[in-house]
């Protein structure tokens, strides 16, 4: 039985669907591996950007030690104290009830972020200087 | 002669459908707006349909005319270049894979979807002179695969069911 099937007959529908699955599975495996490699090998960022409620609040260099008061809410009553020290950023204190952001490890790698949900604050590490971080045009296709 | 005219009219019709589908796609809410460039590629249903039912040249003609028309109406030379990079690579891959007769229309469409995005990112890398778009490539290859499966299913149905003459 196996011998008769030796002759390749790729045009049968079943074979093609199986080939499709192999193609898709291979793509998924390659992409997951590539994504993992990128995630593990991603470089250090040089700045953090702070966004509040989706709007840009400010951009701060990681190269300079500094303390930033991120004031949000009505009248700026809500506060997250962002500290940049030795090229890493962390939230030292916050007036939110949970304080999850203050327990987050210091961030310095590109793409890492600290989020304060109650204050809608997102702090993300970016690579701003030099190349990269130009927006890629969304092609009309 | 009559055949020729009929074909010309059909190709014009398909070009129009492809443009309308592109417009419909813009109206759909973005699936994942954090990364630009993620889209289903509905016009590719038409391209793959023409590729399967009429041929490579016809599919290329519809694709090219659509790109030129869209660029003239809504775009600029840059968006046209991006369309061309994606569309040409995608169609070339689909035509070759179809010829090889190794995958069904779904596999062909997946290859087309992935390579469409790859073509655009390669051009972006060239234009921006940066190699740092690799992670975009990964994300867009994933979405291209998903979109390709969907488009392949739609295209397959169309190839099977649409009848004319």
C-alpha cells in the first residue's frame, strides 16, 4: 500500500490542505522563535515616555538621574513619583490605593513598562536617540 | 473580439470591487491599533480570485490599476511605493505557489499575506535606513498569516461559487 503512494500526487485536495497546515505551523513556529529571540535580545532604551490617559505627558532621558512628579486627576491631586537613577526608572511612591507600580522592578530595556491603572499612567522605555523610533508609515494598500 | 471586450469589462469590474473592498476595510474598526499596518487585506480576495480564475497577468493588471487609482485618489507617491512593494511581492509569491500546485488556495493566500507585509517592511527599512523594524516584521507576519487564512477561505468560496458567461 505504501509503495503505491510513493508517487507524489500533490494535486489532491487532502494533500494540499495538509501542506497548508504544515506551512502555517512552520510559520507559527518560526515566528514564535523569532519573537522570543527579539524579546530576549532587545536592547537598552535611552528614555522613558510617560503617558496619562493615552496622552503624552513627557519624555525623560534615562541618562540623567532625576525625579519626576507625575500629577494626574482633578487639580493634580493624584501623584506618581517617577525616579530615574543609574539608567533605570522606577516609581518610588504613589498616592494610588494599590501601589502596584511602586513594587515594579526598575525598567531600562526597550519596550518595558510600568503601569499605574488607577491613575491611568503608563511609563514605557523607548529608544529615541539615533536611529529607530521613527513611525513607520501606514501604507494605504 | 467579443471575448476580449468581455474580459476587459470583467477586469474593470474586479478592479472596482477591489477598491470598494479597500474602502470597506478602512471603515471597519481597527483590530489592533497599537501597531500600524495590521489589516485583513480584503482586496486580496479579488486579486486571488482573478489569479485563480483568469491568470497571473490579469491579476497583476487588476492589482496595479487598483494601486495607481488609489494612489491618485487618496495617496501619494510614497503610499504607492508601499502598495507596490507589498502587492508585487505578494502576487509573485502567490503566482509561483499556485503554479507549483503544492498548496491549496489557503496556503497560497497565507504566503501572499505574509509576503505583502514583508515587502512593505523591507521597503520601510530601506527608506528609513534602519534594521530595527524586525519586531514589526514578526508581528505583521503573524497577522499576515491570520489574515491570509481568512482571505484564502473567502477567495476559495468565491472561486468555487462565482459563475459567469
